[in-house]
């Protein structure tokens, strides 16, 4: 803690250079020795959900809300090589019914982002990510659980073109995530229309793809985006049953993103809306964050 | 240049990681069951007391052909051919069914219970349609295999298996036709062969009796059950264990016994168990006895309570007067210090539920989509009986004693619940971490089921009695940790369950098994 305060003081004194917060899916990098800490609040709500393919509401859930507070530092290790970390604290609630909300630290995630090629505004980036559960939360009390308790490893490729003069960019990415089996508290459960006599649950792998169109200028950024996430396989929520970690959860989300960071301190916000899905809520997501960028160490 | 070397390294590491992960499998380990020769052949089991049959010889079984007859010799030749070389699928079927006929059919019944254990959804008019046995696969599916329903399905299954096996044992030792491989040693057998005579086949008896009961209990699963039956039957030929006439005689006997058992089921009062017209009178009665605030459904729209008249269903091990005698003492008044104390306990747990409390609540919850608490205890009983290498007839006895006790527990508990009509903690703003059952609180069903089961299993497996009692206690407390029962619901449920279990023990001690 003492060191952290010292670090803050030193960084406040030493801060120089341009500011640019970044995400695991974009083409933005911290320079070597730069760090940008994003502290974000997120809120996701839904009143309708897809029970398999049936879109419905549930008067014993009302509106379901998931909120989180997350710290997400992005660190410039070398030119075109960044590390991004995140750790959210998550809590859930419903507006109706009597399901007890869950809360706690969820999963610690880390990404290594590397610019593979970069020429004439075109760039290709490779991202390797992983996550481990930090809290011992209950994974199968869905939809109240705050996470699935999987350990994950992800591989992502990003292709980006940015028009050098105007800052207009197009960005596309694809990700594949390996998800580990998990253990639940009960020693038998139903999935795939059968009973498994074990605590171990096989959670399907997942993939996602995204397309982004935006403008990135010194000090600000604005973006339209669309993402599709899906599991490779999985079962479905049976009629009037609850979700389960084995479900093939799918969602198509569209949204906007913006950032304003004239100097070392900035703000960002993201809005997303699920237009189609399976075994998920039709959520409206809002995230707002405060960005703080500083220099951790001097370039040699 | 340096840049490209670095990028090559990173991509290489990433690809390497992906390869490692892609090869890591997602299969999950479940306990494997293998075949055993029973610790005891229970050759006197043909004299054990049956539940429905007046005697083990009530249903006639034709004399088998002599082992020296041309017919039998032809059957042996056919068996020798069928069992000589097996495909992988046939080997798997032999291994699956070889771990026990009663064991597997009990497991299948639990799985069906789980698959059908979802409450109906409300429709556009805000009503909950009642599942229709004549149209079982429509929405909502029939049945809603809730705990009373599952306790009953499993009880009838176990009783039919037991009566059919007692009858089978009578004929086995009457006719004494040895296993085919003992007559013709050149027959390849894939399973352990005991000295138990094989006419009629115990596997065929169990399969036929089980399918008859389960088709009635889960009428939407007829094709599934017939496919299982066919595989079970054929597996006995592939394994070289039974000739065709063993199986034919077994199927006929199993069907006939199960038909008699089903005639009890059709008139046991289950048809009136969901009589919602009775609830107004029940609430009135409870209020006349001093209840200030009656139970109301906590669901929107209000869901009619689960099987309010299940308490009037026919019991197994005692009479109707005993159901009333076993009814718990009146619960604390809603403004009494005893009530406040136990409500406060729940309010405190809601604020600070520990992970261990959540774990216990989840482990025992056995809620929607599960095989229910009676299914949980059937699983325990079947596993313990398997570990003890029980013969088919002895495992059936264990499950019949357990199964009838579980159904009796459901009847006693439901009678109590709808007699007192006591509100759930959720009527006093308590939430739940396991989901809220839709019927009155007092007494706890989990506690009643678990104490009854632990009492019965402790009698059959005395060396494990302490373990069962601890499990029952934990199952009971789990409902407090899950925030859906007051402590007094659980304490009284345990007491009633223990008494229910004792009646099953009394029957077991008097059934002529000497066990």
C-alpha cells in the first residue's frame, strides 16, 4: 500500500507524453513505461430473456440487474506490447421474486497484446488472455451467480485500419476461449437431458467476433460497435427452468463507445444492447469509467 | 528485423498454448459401476413377505423345459452364438446392465424424475395449466415430478421390483435350472456367474416390472423405456447369462406382478391429491386453531399450492389414523418469542450467509430439475446396497423399505403442512439462495424425508447409521441455511420422519428375511 501511494506520487510528478486509454480489443497501445488505470462502473439490466429460443419475461424476476466495479490497468511493457489486467467486484439483484442477490470479487483477467504488423495504417494484433476465479462464489445459482468459476484462456486476433489523416478506423476481431470444467456444490445435476452423478460440470468453450467503426483523435475517440458471442455447443434452458453453466449462451450486441482524455485524466463510456440471443437476458449495458494515465518508468 | 523475430516468438507461444489447450479434454469423471457376484444368493427370498402379492406363488410360472430337452439344447446353441463375439456397443450394454438390474432401473427412474421436475409455466391469462396425463409431452409436460410425485413413483417402482423378485426367487429355487454356462461350459460369459438358478431371469423380471410402472408414471417416455428394456433384455443374451426362455418367463412374471401393483396405484388417492377446492376449508381450519396469517404463494401470478390433498393418499407401512397421530405438534404462534427467535436466525443468515452454509444449502437443495430429496435418498440406498454386493432381491428389499418410507414421509409431511397452513419466511421478507417451494412451511419436507431414510438405512446398514443420521441432520439444517424454513420446521420434520422410518423397520423385521 505504501509503495502504491509512493508510486502515485512519483507518477504524478513524472507524467509526460500523450494519453490514450486502451482495451483488450482495440489497436491502442501504451508506450513503454506508460500505465493507464481505468476504474469503471458497469450496470447490466434485463427484463426479458431467451429461454432457449422463446423470448419471455418472468414476473418472479422482474428486472434483473448486474452491477460491477472494475479496476483495469493497461501497462506498456515495450513498444507495441502491452499487458492489461482487470478485476471486477460484481453484485446481482432482481426487482421481483425472492432470489437472494449474490456479490463478490469475480475473476482476475490478464491480456498480453502484441502488435504483429503495422504498415500504412493497417495493423494486425495478437492477444493472449486468461482468467482465474478470485472469489469462491457459487457458479450455478443462475441467474443470480456473479460468474461461472471457469479458468479460461483466450486467443484473439485483431485487424485494424486507421486512416492516418482523419483518424477514422475500422476494426475487426475474433476470439476463441477455452473454458475449464468447474465444480459445483451438489454432487449430481441435470444437463443434456440426463443426470450426471458428479460435482464436475463441463462448461462449453466460447468464441466471439466484433466489428468496430470509429474515429480516434488526440484526446478523444468515438465508436460504433457490434459483437457476437456464442458457445461452441451446450444445452439450453428447459421450459420454465433456470439457466445452468452448460447452456449454449449466445448474444448479438450493438453499441457505442466514447472516450475523452485530453490529458492524463479522462473519462470513457460504453453502451450496449443485446438484439438477439439464446439462453441469456436481453440486456442493456452501460459502463462509465475514469481513466488515469501516468508513467511508471522512464524510457532508456 | 528484431521486431519480426519478437513477433514470431509471441505468435509461437500463443499457438503452442492453443495446441495444449485444444487437446485438453472436457470429459468428466463419473463413478464407474462394474458387475459383481452377490455376497449372498438369498436362496430363501422366495418366502419373504410381499407387499401386494398375497404370496410369492400367486402368479403362476410354467415349468421350464428340461436341460436335456431338444428345445433347451437349441436355446443353448443360439445363446452360444449370440454371446461368442460382441461389438463395442454390445460390450458397453453388457457392462452397463451387468452392474445391476434394480440398480439401473432405479437410476433411470431418478433421471426421469429429474427431467420432469419443473413446475408448469403460467400462460398468457396468468394461469398455471395442470399437466395432462393424456397429453404428456405438451406444455406443461406430465408429470410435474415434484417430491411427493417422485416419492410415489419410486415407491411403486421399488415395491414392484421387490414383489416380482420375491416371486422370481420362489420359482428359481423351485425349478433350480442352473445358469446356461453351467450346463454348457463352452458358452462365453461376460459377467460373474453365481449359483442363483436362472429361470425365470431376474433381469427380465426387473426390467418388465420397472417398465410397466414407469410407463404409467412417465407416460411421455414410452419409446425411451421400451428401448431401454430391449437393450437390457438383449444384454443378457450377449453376456451369455440367460437363454430366451429364462427371459420370456421373467418378462411375463414381471408384467403380471407390476399390473397388480399398478392396480393399487390407480386407487391410492393420488387422483385427488391436487384437489385445490379443499384449500379454502384447510385455511379456515388452520385459522380456527389460531393461525393469524395463512400461507400464500410467493409467486406471481399466485401459483396453486403443490398437491394440497397428498396427505390423504394411501400409506404403505401404517394406516390413516397413524398419519394423524404422526402430525407434528402445533407450530409457534406468529407473534410468539419462539417464532421471532427463529425468524431472526434467518434474517441474520441472510445478511451474512457463509460460503459453507451456502454449500450445504446447495448440496441438499434437490430442487427443480433434480431427482428431489426422495430421489437423493434412493441414490444413497442403491449405492450402499451396491457396495455391499447385495443380490437383486436384497437390493430390491432395501429400496422397497426405503421407498415406502419416503412415500409415507411425504404423506405425513403433506398432511401436516396443509393442516397448519403455516406461512413461509418469505412472507416476512426473507429471500432464498436455493429457490422457494410453493407450499406451506411447517414442517420441512427435507427433514421428514431425510430422517425417515436415515432411520431405515441405519437399520439395514447399522455400521453406517451414524453417517446417515449426520447426513439427515445436515439435509434438515440446509433448509435453514437456504432461508426457506424456520428451525422449528426442521426439528419437527426430523421427529416425524424418524417415526415414519420406524414403521418401515417394523415391516422389515417381520418380512421373514431374518435381516
